C-alpha cells in the first residue's frame, strides 16, 4: 500500500482525501491511498521521518503547520523558500523536500478557470497578511501592482520584507480601483461576518473580480456584496483543486484533469 496523508489541526473538514483518492482510482494507481490525520506540532518530525523511510509516499500540510514543518525538512523548492510556506512533501534524491503548490494553484485559477489571457498590468488589492497571503502574492507575481492591507500592520510590514515591491495600505482605507480584489483573511468563515471595507465605488463595475479564498460557505458576505454590486466573483474552491492538481503531478507525474465531475464531488 502506498500511503499519502494530509496533516493539519483541525483536519476533519479536509476534502483532500476525496480528491486524491478519486484521481488515484481514475488514473489506475492501484494500492495508492490518501488519508487525513490530525497531528500536533510534536508529531511533525515523525511525519517527515516516515517520508524519509518511504512509509509515506507524499504529504500535504495544512493550517497551522505550513511554516512549522520547515525546520524538519532537508530542502525547499524555490516557491516554498520564497514564501516560507510548505503544503506538499516529496522525497527526492533521498531528501525530503517541501514544495508550495498554493501559489501556482492560485494563479492557475485566474488563467485557466477565469479565462484571463494574462494579468499583466493588472492592479491587485490583497486583504490580509496571514499564513496563506505570501503564496497569493507570489502567485500574482511582483511585476504587477499589488496593494496589501491587514488589520495588524506589523504583519503587512513583515510581508513587505519578503516582497519589497508591494504597497502597504492602512486598514480601513483603499487603493485606487483595482482589477482583482482578494480576501485572504478568515473573515467570512462564520456566517454574517463582514469585512468593514466600503466597496461602493465598485458599483456596476463589471470588470473587477472579487475573489475570496474561503469556499465554505460558498458565498461569503464579501462575495454576496460584490455580486449585488454587479462585480465578478470567485470563491476558493478552484484554488483548492489546482493546488491539489499540482501536488498530484509532483507525486505521480500525472497531471490530473479538472473537470465538472470533480467539481461535483466537492459540491
Ligand atoms: P491562517 O494561517 O489560517 O491564514 P492567520 O495567519 O492568523 O491564519 O491569518 C488570518 C488572517 O485573517 C490575518 O490577516 C488576520 O488579521 P490579523 O493579522 O490582524 O490578525 C485576518 N483576520 C482574522 N480575523 C479578522 C477580523 N475580525 N478582522 C480583520 N482581519 C481578521
């Protein structure tokens, strides 16, 4: 049996096993199995060792361990190094290496799913400076104009150390009209929570995409409000699928198809 894991805490909500086991079956990887495991920080070393000993063939890492796993690894790929965030483990040349597929997962949604041919010269407004935000900024690419705001200014300043070209905006204020506005905060996970940012200047703006990384609930107030203003919207489901696709490709060399069937499984 070739075992794969997603580790996190909590982990009960994770839909990763559903996706990866579906792909293992579809692409005829016999005896491959993916499961979720709730772990504590003390368990991280053991998990990495299990990859080293081939007891685990691959691991996805989720909240709150994407950074905490790093000291236990033998190496990082370029994006994991840049973002200091790891969501995929793989043994390569006898070393356990940490990869970040969130970043490409995010960007793929804009190009492949949303249909932009390019986002060159787009302006991005990124709300939040939490664990996932560095992957989003890396995915956008620093060639674009990126404004970032966070309730706690210290954290946006820390982010600017990693990505010097971003422009920090005070919490509660807004940059000029942007092409894509992304919520990377946890506000909206609970019903009725709402970001206290006034977007009324986007009324009837059919160009701007409001993108919430949250996918449960499917439509946060951030997205509901955008929809009622006439803006485009997208939730985090597609990013979740595209990061899973990139992890699967790293592990198996097969690039699994993202189609309506897999989206239906998630719904
Ligand atoms: P995770 O690693 O799960 O992303 P995190 O790193 O704590 O968690 O990030 C949560 C993000 O949501 C942060 O940007 C956080 O802002 P602070 O840095 O000020 O804490 C943001 N966030 C959470 N609750 C918020 C709230 N009620 N209002 C505004 N921002 C909030």
